[in-house]
C-alpha cells in the first residue's frame, strides 16, 4: 500500500512513539509476563537521563574515538581482504578450491570465541579488538563479493571476449561493474556486523569505547547505561551502514533498482 510522501515521516514517527509508550508502560508497571519480565528494565526517562549524563561526561569523546577507530580499522581491512578474496574465488575455480573450504570452516565461529586466540596472536589489546571487528565484517563482504562475481551474466562475458577483450579488460569492464552492487551490499552488512562485534571486542581490555561502556554498565548493574550503550551502537551502526549504502549508490549509477515502498 502506497502513502503520500508527506505522510510517511509522520507514520514512522508515530511508530517510534508507539514503541516508546509501550516501553514506558511496561517498565513503569514492572510487567511480568512469565517468559519475559520488565521488572528491572529502565524506563525511557531513566535512559534519557543516563544518556544526558554521558554526553556531559569528559570521557564521551574518548569512548566514541576509541570505538570508531576499532570499528573502521577492522572494517577497512575486512573490505580490502574480503573484496580481493571474493573476486579471486568468484573468478577462478582453483582459488575457490584452495581458499573457500577453510574460510567456510572459519565463518560460523562467533566473535566471542576468537577472544582467547586474539589475545595470544597480537602483541597489543588494541590490535586484538580491531581483529574481532575485522572477523565480524569479513564474511558478509566476502560472500556477497563472490555471489556478485558468480552472478555476472555469462552472455556479457562471452560478448566481451568475442570482441577481443583481454582478461584484464573483461575483469575491469564487465566483472567488476557487474559485481559492484553486491560488493556494496556486503560492505553495508559488514559495517553493521562490525558494530555488532564491538561489545565482544571491547570485552578484551581497555578503558574506553562504547562497547566497554556498555559492558562496564552491566558489571555495576547500571541498567540505564546498558540501554544507552545499546542505542549508541545501534544508532552509529545504522548511520555508518547508510553511509556505505549511499556511497555505493553514488559509485554505481548504472544500477537503479525499481522504486519500492521502502
């Protein structure tokens, strides 16, 4: 169902407002549904007050700087490795046979399981934390790149070769543009999973970071602080993923999907 454009922001704002009201009622009334309970869940007002205190804190900038450096450091490295490996695996059977099986074996391992090994592998905790975000971002980028390369129309490849294009030209003019949309989709998802792994990464050590702030709030039973940290990670993850998505749209003007309700 389509709505006039001016109504859509109002509907979305009303949707957010509805959930805020529901959250407020459930937490203030300490509702216990048996399976899930809101007896210890902070109210929106308590979360707002804690968020305001965090904004006024001198540590806020340090928390943001630490988390952004870890997430973007791991994401950039994952982008480089994931795209290169994905292009190779998708283009060459030999690369797929040699590289894909061990990567598929590593892919299901959760980020938290890498913590002991990351501590042993890297000389500093900062590198260990960056590595955790790297592992979170790598596989969405890798798999989407592979699917993008494999999904390039075989008729385009045959036409380019029949016109005398060499392998490098085929790669640059056909494969890369054809896979670009999938690559940026993988980058957008990878950015989100990098933020998802942030709390896991900052459990290792450190004194600053949004994930560290969230985890330390849990240890001291600052329930409002937990929600503040969660919302910060969610908001920053959403903004950075949208940034990657918009960049992809700007760099792939030949791809214009049909307009949809979303």
